[in-house]
């Protein structure tokens, strides 16, 4: 697959070189945009499947912020202080108890802003009863919010890559 992709990329670049002055850069930007688009499509597809999972009631067990320091910089200075949501919940599916850690399809995101993470964590206060989407094929897989709201960021990245490819191809 990698070899075929490299050969195909080279052939595509050769073909584009007859029409575009800066073909390698335009083709590379277009290919990066296509790769990001595949990730976005996969995220949307997984979220669409999760919205069809069985919904059961669950209870928020822990809801808070993890505070940690990012990796040290190359110059030896200490890394930034980062924040991440720490949400766990319990649910019962087919007479078995489970614990889940995935609140959103967007994944576990770290931020330098505790304000944004605290705002997110407040949606899931400890002890709250919540809807839990459970994968009936694998009940250990669950999520509280099956929407991929952060996928817009991927689509913006795709648009930027393709716009840059167009700009490079037309303006050189």
C-alpha cells in the first residue's frame, strides 16, 4: 500500500507537472487534505453508528479535572500546565455492571485553559443520571455523547489544505 501510494504519488506529480509549475507541492497538499478527509469521514461514520447503539441509564461516578505538566521543552524549560477532563460513569447492560471513561466521541483532549475544560466537566456532575450509549456487540465500549462535534476542525483543515493546493497550483 505504501509502495503503491508512493508510485502513484510520483506518477500523479509527473502528470501534474505538465500543467502546473509547482506540481509536487500542490499534489502533496491535496493528498494531505484527502488523508485528513478520510479521518473526518471515519469519525462521522463511527459517531453515526454510536448514535444507533443501545441507550441505558448510567450514573456519573467521578467528574473533575486532571492537572498535569506537558513534556519538557528541548531547551530544558518546564512544559506548560495542561488540563484534561476526568469523567467516569457506571452503567448496567444485560445484568452486568460496567464502568466507562469515554464522555465524548471527540476523544480525550488536553488544554492549557482550565476554564474550557471546567465548562465541559460541569455538564457531567458527580451523581447525575445520564444516558449511556452502549455498543451491543461489545458492551465495554460506551459513550455519553455520541456526536462528533469536533469533526468540524478536521473539515476546516481539509478546506485549508485544498485551498493551499489550489493556490499553489494556480499562483505558483
